[in-house]
């Protein structure tokens, strides 16, 4: 989870201040530090 942009990006939209239980950093911080450069396409219904 912490290394997957496709997980962190949508999670950061709904819960950016949630702290990862093992790493002790917020979802927003994880997203900023991620080295995944793949593009994310969100689909809204």
C-alpha cells in the first residue's frame, strides 16, 4: 500500500491526515515521497 500510487492517491482525497499504523506518517506524506511516476486515471460515476 505505501508504495502504490494507485492506492495512495484516492485515499489521500478522502483521508489525507490518516496515519499509516506501521510507518507513522500521513497518507499525504506518503504520496509526496512516493517514487512511482506512473499516471493515475480516476473514474467517477
